[in-house]
């Protein structure tokens, strides 16, 4: 098992979901299999964005990024993770 990632934020950013998501090492992906209902064969995997230390989840980050005009930045980071 990997050691936990320590997310370092600037003072005042602790409650900012976008700052937390964009902090180095905060965002990571998990992969979920997609199964065929007929025989249970794994057809593909989908990548799901997760953020260390964020209780609200990725939708909170995406909504905030969209509101601030920074959605492309979050999407690029997620794709590179």
C-alpha cells in the first residue's frame, strides 16, 4: 500500500474545494470495470476522479471550477492523472 499523500495548501485555502483539487498530489484516479450483463465479461474500465481530503466529492470541484471559469484546468489535470 502507498503512503498517504499530504496535500499542502496555502493559508485560507483549506475550505476551497478547487484549491484542494488542484494542489499537487491531491487528485487521483480509480478504475471501475464495466461488465456485460449477459455473461459478466469485463468490457472496459471507466476512470473516476477522486481527491484526497475532500469530503464533497468530485462534482463539488467540477461545479466550482465551472463557476470560476477553470473547468478546462481541472479536466486537463484529471486526464493527466
